[in-house]
C-alpha cells in the first residue's frame, strides 16, 4: 500500500500451484511407467514453485501497478501489532 502497510496475497498460491504441479508430475510418471515399465520419483517444492510463479506476478505488476484493494469483509488481512510489526491472519473455514 502507498502508506507502507503490507498486503496479503489473498490465497495460498504456492500451496495450490505445488499441488497442481505435483499432479501433473504424477500423471507424467504414470504415463512413462505405462510406456517403459519403469517407475519414477516425483517430488515437489513450495519454494521452487513459488519462485517459478514470480515471473508471472512481476509481469502483471508491470501491466497494472495499482495495489489490490483490501476488503474489510475478508477474514485474511494484515494487522499491525503493538511492537509495530505486521502479522497476516488467514483463518481456514
């Protein structure tokens, strides 16, 4: 935000994308096993997935530099603590 207040991502992008990437990796490994008869090890990394997603986020930021409006009705928001640090609260429902 212009006043320095951090904003929340609003969704668990790395978690969601890693599940999708792992699903694709498992599908490819099963297809390969069907063709070759050999198994494969499939691994996922939240950090590596998040880093891979950064390029797309940066491109969108360049196209539209305006910050996302935070809604007061949303449960996941940034809150300033008494020690002047920030905490992001994201309750699951």
